C-alpha cells in the first residue's frame, strides 16, 4: 500500500484547513493511502506524457476559474456568475476531450 504524507494548507482566511479527499489523520499527521501497490515502472511514451500534461492543464484551468470566482465573491462581485459558468463549461468540455484523447491513445498504443 502506498502512503503519502500531505502538507496541510490553510485558507487565506486562516479559518479552516484544506484537506484533500481521501485524507485521514494518523497520530496527528495528515496521511493519504492508495489501495493499490505500484507495479513495475515503465517509461511512458512521449505522446502519452504530452496527453497527460494536457489533462493536468485542463484541470488547472478549471481550478483557476473557481479561484477567480471565489475571489470575486469575496470582493463583493456577485454579477460574474453567467460568464464564469460559461468559462467553466468550456473548460470542462476541454478536460473531457483531453481525457478522451488520452484514453484513445492508451487503447490504440497499448502503453
């Protein structure tokens, strides 16, 4: 079983910690465990690596939009909702496309 120690972050407001999903406290330390053990490591092909980076960037874009929305709300701007929802929709569609391209590559290439 793989076990990772996670650095606990606090929000800017300093009130509540940000705890990743699946995290648990163990003897006062925040830990995360995966139910799988890693298999033999094989170097990923360059296209697979590039497609994985695209997925990562797509997810980062979604998080960035959510962060912008949160900042706007904290500053009292409650009117950006429709524009934000449209940007989120496009970002989610792009993420879905990236995941599909990745899946298609894995099925076709076998890596």
